[in-house]
């Protein structure tokens, strides 16, 4: 379900009180593709509940450049929330998820295979509160930029 940050804080507290572990994943998810699904399935397997932080429109534009995002933040969040294994989705506006990680302190921070544990930018934050970092999903063979180009050029 798509929630506000305040609702997410309450939900995570309830889940922890019930003894459940929390995994955290994040991304732009501009045009949902199989690589995203595999990443989120891998993240969901790391804990009892999965929180996904989706970049808002301004942060996607800053990260990806002109013409992005293709879909609005609320639409992207709703699509991610509809996937099996995703429990909570929140939009965020910062360039990275450091603040949310510090606030929520998930048991595991999940990143895709374009990272190694050593190259995850927020790794020190997660280590500082006793969490762990996991690399999940399939090899980075799918990306939105290439998907947009294929659509634009009418190729498969």
C-alpha cells in the first residue's frame, strides 16, 4: 500500500512490535520492467515485510535527466505497491535514502546487482545502526533508458 512517511513510521513500529523483520528497497521505477520485479522479489525474500521508497518526480528528473520521469510519482508508487511481496511504498524527494534509512532502521537494505555491498552509498549508515546490506535481483540486463529507446524506435 502507498503510505505517507508518518503512516510508514507507524506501520514499521507495528510490524516490529509483532516481531517482524523489515527489508528496504528503493528506486525510480519509471517504466516497470522485469528487472524491477526481480529486484523487488529478491528484496522481499530478505525479511518478513518489504518497504519500497520511490523517488518523487523532481528527484527522478535530477537523476535521470530531461524527459524523465515518464510516469508520475503517484502512478509509479501505485504500480510498485501492486506487486506481490511489496508491503509499503512511500515517495521520497531526497537524492538518496540516507534520511529514510536513519529514520526507519530496516533490518536489511537491499540494492540491485549494479552495486556491490562495498559500493552501496548508504552502507555506512546501515552498518552504524546494526543493519545489513544485501545485493538482490538478476544481473543488470534490463533498464528503463533502453526500454524507452526501443519504444521510441519501434524495435524489439
